[in-house]
């Protein structure tokens, strides 16, 4: 019995290893530019046709979804019956891109669900995961260190790959997290007597958010704390210019 149990255990481990060995890897980067790798191979052609890019990005965030849900998310203004007819053509095209000459299909399509059969990685998902993890940290020193490091890795004009409403909603959520983090970092630095560093940080990262009004307010507050009326008036003027534009 002991030998049998050991054999069963080893077999289960081998099956699990074999499953992961045959599961395709899918890397989809979209933080600054769009690129797709299947099993390490870059797929360059076909993404600007038949909504291939939009459908894949939606699946990256949802992994498995019904045809109806996908149609309602991507083409809300088109009658559902028409959208579903078009979707058959779009999915056929996407399957050719992702599944061509692959031992295991990356895109699975049946009557009920559309899903990804892959180990998925992405620079956009990494950003969202990192920010969520940072905001949950209870140690302020660790939280500040990790936040500053992640902000330095980020440059303006991220997540502009597509302009669908659902994708823009994700960008807005990320900007809200970034804004909250920046304000928290500023307050933490001020509490520790580092007001000059706080204002430097705000100015450095102001272009990471679209809604700059709140950052301008925090910069003005820093210069008021520093008794620098000239600078506080300057940044208040910058805020008013921003609001007029």
C-alpha cells in the first residue's frame, strides 16, 4: 500500500508537470505599445484587423466570457444579433493568429464561452497587481519605498493602446490608485519633516495622472508649509491655467 501511494503521488506530480509543460504561454504587453508572444514567438501581423487586438485585450482581463457579454462590452451600440454574427468572423481571425501551428490551442471557442487556454503574463497586469499590493502594505516605510520604485518605472502616456470605454475605465482606476498613492506619499513625507522632498516628488510625477488639479493643490500646500509664497502663487497660477485649457 505504501508503494502504491508513493506511485500515485509521483504520478499526480508528473501529470501536473506535464500539464504545465503543454499549456501555452501567452505574453501580451500593452502598457505603452501592443505586442503578443505565444510560446516566446512574436506575432506581428493581423492585429489591426477584425477587432483582434480589442478582443484579446478584453480576454486578458476576463479570461473566460460569453459571446453576449463580449458583444455588449465591445459593441454596445450594435444590435446583439448583428454583433454575434460579426463576432464569428472576428473569432475565426483571432484563432488563426493565436492557434496557428500550436500543439495546444491558446484560444478556445464553443457555443457558450470564449476563453484563453494559456499561462498569461502582461506588463499592464503587472502594473495593476503591483499597485494593488503596494496600497495594501501596512508598513509605511516599505509602502513608500515600493511606491517610489514603481513610480520611477512608469512614464506618461501609458495604457493608450485602445480607446474602448471598458479599457479607459481601467486606466481611470489605475490613475485613481496612483493619485491616492502620491497624496499619501506627500503626507507621509510632510509628517516626517521632509516637505521639500514631498514637493519634488509631486512635481516629478505630476504627468502620470490626467486629473492634475489635485496634485497642484498638494504642491501649493507644500510651498505654504515651506513659507514660500512666491512658489505657492506660481503653482496656484499653474493650476488655474490647467483648468482653463
